[in-house]
C-alpha cells in the first residue's frame, strides 16, 4: 500500500484502520481501451461495520441503523471504477467509504424550535389581501352607467 494517503479519517480523531479494510479487484468496464482487458482496475472495498472496534459504540449503533439498507451481514461495500488506474480507484473507494461513515455517524440535528409568526407579518398579509380584493371588486361592471 505504498503511496496510499491513508489513514482515512471518518471524523475527529477516528479513522478507518487499514487492517479492517477488505479489498477486491476485478476488471473494470469503462474507459481505457485494450488496457481494460488486461488489468484489474475496478475496486470493491468492504468494511465490517458490525464487528469493528475502530468506531465508538454510539457511532457504530447510529451507523448500523442508518446504513441498514446497504449492509449485507453487517458489512458495507463501496465500488469504484471511474479511473483507469487501480490506485486512483482505491483512493476513491476509501474516501467514499470514509465520507459515507462520517455522514452515517453524525449526530442527529437539533429539533426545530417552533416560532410564532410576527404580528406585523400577519397584518401586512391581510392588508395586501384586502387591497387585492378591492382591486378585483372594482373591476366588476355593476356600478357603471
């Protein structure tokens, strides 16, 4: 793995341990001409989310819940085949996985505090409605000649 830019930071001081990443390579469709037929450039990166010790328990539970539709036996899989080189596809897959986990482990947003509509806004709206109503009422021809 020389030249890899890891460790891949999820959030804060938490990063993905290289030992828990499972890589698989296969022939990629897409750009590359004859080069595609001879090299395994597509990358499949698997990370066992259910068994990892790298994430705090709270984050792990949150990620397992949020990524449930994507998981197969607690393992999350990311594929990358957009580049011609295996190395760049590996970088892309690892960054995509780190981003996915960062999003899945983020704390839930604070609940929205309901606010009252200011009285002035309500009065302005009603005044405009009244003006519009008067304008339309003035268009009817009942008082003409």
